[in-house]
């Protein structure tokens, strides 16, 4: 039996630099009538383990180093749960019941303990679930706490995460971005199902949640980190973006102050920022951990969230 210590972790991390994912069997343990097969995984950032399931095995992931997002899905490819396991978040592990689809995405250099119930067999993974029709758009609309909560209410949005886009430093922290010296904008990564909601409708909803003529300022929040922008990864989306921008410009005499650019880079913010308002986090213009803003969340009124929940795209 190998012992998990710093020497072992450092060793697999070094080996993983030669490959995005290194998976090593480190222990085969039998206890009473049950057997448990364990692996240690070293993952490089950006590594994605495709969505799959184990028909007859429960599985547990325990983070030893770094940060990994674990997402579970139903048989239709719809997200059931998503969480980040890291020492920073205080969530050190996650249990996956047998026959539940799951995928993993590495966010920082990570070492992950993988433990499956029952005896190990060579081909224990049953298929890969194809998540169909998923698309991405990155939207900067001021403080990302309220902006994320707003987009989560819209039907067809399947996943959101907050982070920092189009800056000029590597792996920025929230405190660094807050200085307005990194060039990043607080941004929400929106994953959506185009069979349910179109990019055009999402952008129309985006403009309803911002003051598009305000430069580097939304509500009481000021600074280049609060600038507004639409950042795309698919060049085919540009024609739709141009159309919506043109329609919005007709509503104003002054030019729009909203960026319209390809996504250059995006770094996910620290875990406590993710789903911040759902976790009971509060917004205050003078204290980021203070009481609720009297008119709603950050720069957005509570009524806007109800509007987003009720909004339906005309087909």
C-alpha cells in the first residue's frame, strides 16, 4: 500500500506535465466482503474528463491539491448538480452514485483521489454522454454577482460561472482585478441550449440589465473592471451580435459603451464568488460582505430577476 504524502503528490504532478491527465493505480484494498479500487489523478488546467457513468459502481472524488469542478447530468444531458472541490472552497470531496452521469473539469493544477466501490474491471465505464447543442457566450454587465443571478433565471441557460475576461495578467485574483490594473472585466460565462433560447434573445435580455451608454460604470460600481461587454468564442455568432447592437443603438443618441470583442482569455473567479447570491451572499456598495443593497442585488433590482424568470422568447 502506498502512502499519500507530499513526495507522492509531487511525483505525479511532475509526470502530469508531460500529459494533460495522469492516472495511476496506487492501492487495491479489500475490506470485509467489499473491494475498492483507488486511483490518483494528476490534472493540468483545462483538462476535461468526458461525461460518463459507472452502471454498477458508486464513486468518490477527493481533492488533494488544486481545484476541480464536478458536474452531474441526467440521461438527457441536463445538469443536475455542479460543485468545485478544493481546499479553498471547503468542499474536499463529492460522492457520485452508481449510474449517474458525471464529468470533471480541472481549473488549476490538481491531484485527485478517485475511489470506486466494488472490484475493478478493465471496461467499467458505460459510454460517454453527448451534451448536445451547448453553446457559450461571455457577458460583462457590471458586478458579476448580480449579473450571474440574473442570467440563471432565464430558461435555456444551463450553467453559469463568474470570472475575469480579456485582461493582460495570468491567473488573476479578485483582489488583483479590484485594483483596476489587470485589464480584466468582471464577466459571466453563460452556457445555454440554443434549442431552448437563442443568442439573440440572451443579448436582448443582457441589454435590459445594463446601462449601455455608461462607460466603466454600472449603478454605484465604477472602474474598468465594471465595464460592459459581449465576448464571443464562435465567429459565426458575430452577425447576431452585430444585429442586436445595431437595434440597441437606435434607442440612444449617444454611442453604446459596450465592448464587442472575441474572447481573449477567461479565468474563473474564486469559489466563494460562484453562485454568490444563492449562497446567501449580499451586496452593498460600501462593503462587499455587508447588507443587502436597498434596491436589490448589486446594481440590479430584485424585480429584474422576476422579469427574467417570466421572460419567454417569441418563436
